[in-house]
C-alpha cells in the first residue's frame, strides 16, 4: 500500500490501518469472537496474538495503528511490539484516545467493561499514561466518542489543554459514535479557541449499514481534516460471521470478485473519496489478509448500487449495536 497524508496533518498513513480494540482485551462486541479466539484469552496469549497480527500488518505495508486507553492492554501490547521491532517513531504512525477507562478487569463477564469521563483531569491522567507507554511513537490523540451530551466540545478547560498539546506538536482529533455523529462532526468543525481549531482529525463509524455521517465527513475532508473510518465491518455484521440477510448480498458480490464478504465491505469504505484511513479490526492473521484484499478490489457501479440498498435507519442500527453482547 502506498502512503498518503492524513488530511493536512502531515502524518503519513496507509489506506488501511489496524485497530486494536479487539486485540487488547479478552471481551469485545464483535460477532464470532468465540470462534476467532476460543478460550485462550489470558494476558500473555492476547499479547502474543496482538504481536502476530501487528507483525503481519507491518509486513503487508500497514503503517497506521490505532489504540485507546480503554482497549484493555492494547497500548501496552503495542509498546512492547514497537520495542521488539525496534521501529523508529518515523517508521509508523500511531494514534490513541482518551475519555474512557477500562474497568473490565480482564473478565469476560464484567458488569462494565469501560467507563466514560471527558473531564480535564481524565485527559491529563490518561495522556500521561499513554505517553509513559508510547512515548515519541504517539502522533495522534483523540477524544474517545465525543458526544453533544457529554459537553466535551464546549468544555473551555479541555479545549485550552488540547490547544496546548497541539502547539507542542501532538495532532489532536476526536472520534464519534451514535445516531448523532453528523451533528457532532459539524459542531466540532465550528469550535475555535482564539480563532484556532483544536481538531485536525475525525474518526467516525461509517459502513454499508450506517452511512449517515458521510456528508459531515466529506465536509471535514474539504476543510483539510484527516478522516479515519472505524467499524467498517459493523462489529462483524458485514463479515462471514453474520447470519443476517445482508450476508447474501455481500457474498454474491464477493463471489464475482473472488474475495470474501469483509473485503467487499471494506472496499466500499475505501472507495469514499473523503476517507484517508479505513481500520481493520482483525484478530487473526487470516482475517487481516482477508481484509487487506479490499485494497485491490474495485467495485463496479452495479456492485455499489446493490450495496447502497443495505443502509438502515441510524436509530435502528445503533440500537442493534448497543444490544451486541461482550463475548
């Protein structure tokens, strides 16, 4: 994969990046997790698996890696891999996030796997924790799932701190979730402190079932923001693990191109002209290679027409996502 620039940030990325949400903790909300991981989910086993997938991604040319404080031990696993590979900070682009704290205690059946807090105190604490692990490898730091309700977009103390970090050379952004993603992105585009926007990157959920944020992301791209797509496989609903009717359409198109259903869904995300990076959430090397096939897949006009018909009302999509079990 050829490198490109993440918006106007100057950060070098590749069209497909690797997200570590499902590799840094034993439980997550992706379909088929028991089949993918089995029962071997101790810390050492998950770190070994994470390193295997990171190795395969790097060797395939992936140069953007995405973590978060709430992804269990993802930052620690990433740091140990970077040290083992002896990679210079310039060899890879690393992003992480603040705003959620992992509370799962490495238990599959935890009452709460993460807790949200967008306060200035959390920002400072979690940035210190992230920097202790990732040091000079950290390039991008994002608000994790910013919402209008949390008030983080209007918090003057948080905004002042983000501007300070930006001036120190750290690229700052935000991620979004939920049926009001587009509103959050548009509001973030308006935010300024003394005429300066604190944000340069947005990471949002876009997939064939939930494309409603697309116009807002296109506007962000036009403004020079970097755009990262997450959950392009809808937490497994757009993969061979799915048992929904959508799988029939995906597999018919996949069969015509000799790829798998996940590659079709990722290729659709990559085809958006405003998308700089589309994240793979692979947890096995086989899944990663299947995902990466999307980079060489060109969907036809007929394919795209069929795929557009898969979109759901945002409220229905997010209600279903919210009901997915941690497993």
